[in-house]
């Protein structure tokens, strides 16, 4: 029993010794690397052919890259590399732009300098162009080896929408805002006021169909409570139209103009909101003269013993 026990202890010590020796052994890849390095250093192992040339090329490439980075000539080197590859963007054709300058397009796409035609992301570039205020749609095509074609479709201003602070915004027919008034030529567009005026501006053209000559005298269309229009004429008169039946109301106003030249009188406002009557508001000066005339007429009748 003792001998058997002793053999077990010896076996246990031997196992522990083997395990301890394995714990200090490097992994096989590192052992190979160490043997190879030692062989090269001691001269037992010959270097691969052209190793020195390859190392020299790598060294000079790193030195050159560092010199380029320090001197700030990276853009010049990049341009030369694109030109040598045959796919540098050398020609950019932009069409369909009237209000959007070519410089703005190039700045939006980041194409002011050299750029690889292969490196142009069409979808990303189109998204950047659609962020420009005047651009409604854009199409970009690559024409190899070196041409980029950009076709734009711009928004069409339909009216000017005046804000409470006096700012004028150009809007499309559907009411979408293009941006602030950018050129004097757009001042000829119809001017709309009031909340919701931009959305309802599309009705202005139809509103004037029954009397197109009146549109030349309208200086502003004011949207009231987002349901009806007030017309501000060039002589200061306000024409109040109903919520429904504006065309019929304008026909009544046209008849009054034909019979009595109502638009040439000293009238502050003509209220056409009721179907069975027309309400007239005189200007302050006309109202004062009317009051004076009424008082004078009352005195005349009083002196004659009559009541007015």
C-alpha cells in the first residue's frame, strides 16, 4: 500500500512539473517569429530576394506622404492622381437653373476642386441639391470618363405672402414657401395677406376671371378668418367679398361701376357679404362733407317750417 501511494505522489509531482513547464512556453506563431528573427540576426537564415528594395520603397513612401501632409499639397496630389486615373471630374454641365447660380450648385455638392467621378454619390448629391430653396427636382448623371451632368427643375413663384412684420415671402401655387423676396421683378406677383393667405392664393386667379380688368387695380388680397377675401384697391377702397359666391358679388360690383362709377367715388369700403344689399362706407372727408350738407339741409327746412 505504501509503495503504491508513493508512486501516486511521484506521478502527481511529475504531472505538476510538466504543467508548469508548459505554462512558460510561447504560442507556436510567436516561437516561429522568434526563431526566424534570431536566424536573420545570426546570419543562419537568408533574407528574401528584394527585401531591401521593398523596405526602401516603403520608407521613401512614408517620408513622401509625411512631406505632402506637412507642406499642404495634398489637394494637388489628389488632383494629379485623379487625372492619371482618367476619371477626374473635368466637365460639369448644369442646366435648368435660372434663379440658382452655378456656384451655389458646386458649393452644395462640394465640387469646387478636383473630384473623382467614381466617388460622386448620386443619391447624396441629389439630396443636397433638393435642400436648395429654388430647386424642386434634380437629376444627376455620370458620363464617363470625366463629365457630370446636372439638370435642375426650379420652383415657380406664384404670389407674395406678406408677414405681420412686413416681410415678403415668395410662395408657389400650392402655397409652399420658396423663400424671401429675392429680386424686384417678383414684386409684380399678386400680394396676399393674412393667415392662410399662402394656401388660398391659388384662388386669386379664378376670382378675377369674371372681371379681369379689376385685377389691375387690386393691390392686395387679404384672407379674413381663413374663409373669405378683402380686396384692397389702388385708390384705398376695400371690397369685402362673401365666403361663398364671390363671383356673383363681383358681378354686382361691376354693375354698380357701370351704372354709377362706384369705384371712382370717395368710398372707403364696399361690403358685398350680403346677397340682398350693398353696404357703403364713405371716407372720413366724404363723411364730413355729407354731415355738413345734411346739417345745412336741416337748417333750410327748419327756416321754412318744415321737418327733414
